[in-house]
C-alpha cells in the first residue's frame, strides 16, 4: 500500500505539487492525469525521490521512504519512462539485468529472469537477448523498458507517459498487455498520462491534477458520472462520456435470462461493443455466449449517471 | 564516365613531378646543388615511363578500387626506390661529403601516389579490421625499405647514420613530450570536464580561461615561461630538484599540457552533455548511485567524443613538440633547429619527416579507435 501524505514541492516559493494526499492499495493501478504543468510528473518523481519533497511523506507499506537511502529505495521501485531511456551501449539482456546486477543477484538467476521477462513480453529470448536498443522498433523498445523496470520483481512500478512515443495501434496493444501483466503479477502501479482515455481504460483509480492540486481521486466511473469540479468535467469531455462509461463494464456483468436472435456476443466484451453491435445489426437484444441476453434497455440504463 | 576527375588531378601532379628534377646532387651538404631528373639515370627512362603509364592509366574511370590501390602502392614504392637508385648511382665511391637530396620532382610524385592511395582506400570502404591490417602493412613496408639499406645513400639517411644514437634519444624525448603532456591533460582535463558538467555555473569561466590559453602563440608561451619558471626554480627551495626550470623539458611539457586542456575539457563536457536526458533519468531512477551513473552510463556513452579529443591533442602535440627543440626540451625539433642554424636542409628533414609520419600514424590509429568505440551505438 502506498500512502502519500500532504506532499508538496516548491520551486522558488511556487508550489508545483501542493499538499497532495492519496492512497493506492496493493495491486491497484492508479493513474495520475492532468495537463502539462499540473504537477503529475513531479508527484510521481517524489515517490522514488528523483525529486526531493519540500514537505509531506510517502509511505510504502507503512515505512516512510525518507528513512531509506534514495538509491536503495529506487532499486525496490520499478521505473519506466517515455522514450524508454534504454542504455544505448548495452544489449537488451544487459538493459533488463540492470537492477538485478545492482542488487548483486547471482549470474544464473539474472539470466533466467531476463529470459522469463522477454517471454512475458512476447519477445523471443534467443532473438532479442543480444540485440542493441537501436535495433528495436518503438514498440519493442517500450516493452524492453517495462521489462527492465520489472526485472527485480518490485512491489511498486512507476511509469511516466510510458506509451507517449508509440503510434495509436501499437499503443492500444501495449496498454492491454500492461494491464494483463499488472493483474498477473499483482504489482501496484502508478502511471502518469495526459490522456484521459488512457486513464479511463487502464486505471482502477484516477487522480486528476491541476496547478499542483489534486482535484479528484476516484474510480473511473465516479470521475465520469460525478466530476468534482468543472475542470475535471472539461478534461473528460462531455461529448462521449456515456460511451466511456459503457466501455468500463462487461457484458457478463449485466446479462439477464432470456432468448434473442442472431450471433452471440462474448461475456468479456464491453457494453460499448454490445451497444455498437445492437445499433449495427438493428436488434434490441443480443444473446450472450454461454447463456442469457443483453438488452438495449439495460445498456441504456448503464449509460447514465445514477 | 570515362575519366576519373581525381585520377586526372593525380596524373597532373605526378607528370609535373616527372618533369622536375627528382634529386639534387650537392658536392657537400651546404652548397646548392644541381637538379637531376629521373630520366637522366641509368634504368631511369623505363622507370619514368612505367610511372607515367601508371598515372595515365589510373585517369580512366573504370578501375576497381583494389586495382587502384595496387597501382598506388606500386607507384609509391617505385618512387622511393628511384630515390635510392639515384643516390647510390650519383654518389662517387667512398665519398662521404657529397649529398643526394630528394628534390621537388620526388615530393610531387610522392604526393600524387599518396593521394591516389588515400583515394583508393576511401573507395574500397575496408572493414575496421582491414584498416588496422592496412596500417600495419604500410608501417611494415616503410620499415622494410628503411632496413633494406636501399635508401642509405640518400642525404637524410646519411644524416641519420651519423646521429644514430642521438636520433633514438630524441625520438624517445619527442614521444615522451607528446604522450606525457596528453596523459597529464587527460588526468586533469577529464575530471575538470566532469566537474563543470555537474556544476554548470563554472562552465563559462573555466572554458573562457582555457580558450585564452589556447590563443597564446606557442613561441610567446615559451617566452613567458622561461623567466617565470626560471624564477620559481631559483627562489622556491626544492623546485629545481623536482625538475622545474626555465628551459628544457619542463616548460615544454607545461606548454603542451596547457594547449591540451581546452580540447580535453570541452570534449568531455560535450560528450557528457550529449547523453540523452531520458537515459540519465532512467539510470538514476533504476537506483544507480551518482558515481555508478557516471562510470556505467555517462562515460561509456561519451567515450567516442573523448577519444576525438585524444586524437586532436595527440596530433597537435606531436607537431607542437617540435618547438620544444628551441628551448632545449629535446625531441625531433632539435634536428630541425640545428639544421636551420647550419642551413642544412637534410638535417631539417631528419627532424621533420619522422614528426609528420608520427602525427599521421597517430591520427589514423585514433580514427580507427573512435570508429570501434562508435560500434554498437547508432
């Protein structure tokens, strides 16, 4: 569990991060979102003390991080950034092995861990181990960057705009993969982005920041249906918030007993997909694979704030 | 294209060389002699015809680079052997006073085939390992020609023969001056470069001072140091015993060291500043300590730029070390200035030629090292 208590950072008397408090439960994915200059990156960098807080505390599992030497703290926290920051003079395997080597793991264990991570990120170890960063595509380099951050099995992973340099198609895939790997490993993850869609798609919790202040910290559905300030509402945009809300829930969650005509939809599909299918095929209800139906009325009810 | 433009240029230089005297024959080392062309020597006509043929043939554009290289090397060797032939033919038996010196024709021919050689190597695009082999082969070839005794009759080699021991000592002194000042500059300059990289406030003042040092002409710098170090040696107890003196090796080393600082410090700074911010941020964020970031990330990535500084400094200092001969610092400059005083150009050449060769070899070797350091990074 990560507890941020009254954290502030001043530059020349100006608060870049102003008295922010929030808690991220173990295994949760929290997204810090805001415009540039909102203080989200500074807040993230105070967690691993790349920026020294002016006041306030960060506690990891109840331990104040200020009591640890900064470099030892950072070796326990994964860190991945935009543009991946891979070391250009080191191979993929050496890059991933950075933190385990700093921690003095035995060689054999490091080699095994590197291969395990490459496989996890769908990169063939035999082919990629010896490659240099400049021989990787953008998407591959990004995955190696995240693999490097996860190498020493950190309990907490910090990511600063990790998908910022990727084109939209690769980005969607990378986001899906990250979500899956994060659930699989149970890693607590704090991610910074300026993209509200990314925040809604990925986050268990979203922290909206502006001018150094934390405006709202809530589950995505709450942020969409009950924005705390006009700024938060503007940031999510009002045009397609109904669709965004639908994209948060799965067909399986609202399946009701009944019979319907036509091809069935998977229970794992989002309500947004179900709505699109209803409109496209002109049906009022869709059968769900494995039994039950989802109706247009049920979808309509889910697309509104309650 | 039927004609190769560089080939035409080399042919023009080379044929001009063939038309001019190959050597100068002088009854003794001081008087001006008479110029003698290659064609006037026995075997000279066929040799001249062969060189002329090579020059004209390489004007044509269709040659593969390897063949061009072979032509350049054979031309180069032929020119040098012609010089040896001229010397042994022209010098009367048993005469140790008469001198046969290379003249304008020889230098132009050497230049033509040297340019052709560089052009051919450039077109061949050899691998790194191949370049090292070529450098070694070239050095081996020169050593073999010198050791064979074919050139022993040439004036420069005669000067060498009468100063064999001295030449060895001055060569050592020259290398010591060039490499010693480089070593000292690296020892001081790299930490200074790292320091101003981490403390940007100091960049302006430090680079400013080094820039001013760099603009002082070398003779003026020696001029300043003679009284300054003379005074230090005389008035500071123990200084003289440590080697401090107004003339000799000490001020020469100090001058070369001072000239080396700017390239070393500024390239260290440029190399470190060139490392992407994301890379530095990642290194810190992953938990490297500041010394680890420096040793494992910043310095390895700055290495090609650092080696470029070593190249600049070494080539510069090999040349500048000649001036040390003026103030008794030793080195090949000793021969150059002795020769100038005695108006003996052959003696000047005995100092100048090895200096040029040394600078050339050091420059090429470091270029190859820099390329090797660049491999693996884009």
